[in-house]
């Protein structure tokens, strides 16, 4: 299997007034953003006036950025864990929804069967009512004839 190496670029960067040549696979835009971020931190630390030594300032800036990185990584891990928990919860809800859908289908069939049974009972009641009315008429006719 042939492996391709990414092209390594060289960049001249200036950190706190000191020039460096950096070889990296990163883009020029990325290196520009990286340099500006570090220099921004250096300026923040310089404004506080804690130290005048550039090496100490750069090291403090690097430590703050490293701290930001660690905090961000911890947040990413926490969010991934929460996301995994939410995905599992969503899966359980989906499974419950499928069970409820099946129950609903069964209840729909049961309702259809009950409606059919109600219709049969309604027709049966009509038949009984017609027989009752017919017998009532017959009895009234017999009584009427007996009274004549």
C-alpha cells in the first residue's frame, strides 16, 4: 500500500518579537491564527505587568493556552459522554415508541372488532324489537278479537 506524505511547509513566525522558522503540515492561515493567538496572550500578560522577561511572558502565555486546551478537552470529553448518554436514552425512547406503536395497532384491531360486535348487537336488538312489536301487535289483535 502506497502512503502519501503531506507536504511540509516552512513559515517564518514572530512570537513576542522573536522570529522562528516553523515546519508544519498546517496551512498558512492556521499558522497566522496560531501566531496571533499566542501573541495576543503575550500582550495580555504584558499588560498585567507581572514580569518583564520575554521568556517568562511567553512561557506564561503558553501555560494559559495549554490550560485553555486542557479545559476544552475536558469539556469535549464531558460533552461526548453526555451525548452518548443522550443517544442511549433516545434509543430507549425509540424502542419504547415502537412497542407503543405495536400496542396501538393491536388496540386499533381490538376497536375494529368491538365496533363489528356492536354492529352485530345493534342488528340483533333491532331484530328483537321487531319481534317484540310483532308479538305485541299479535297479542293486541288476539285481545281485540276476543273482546268483539
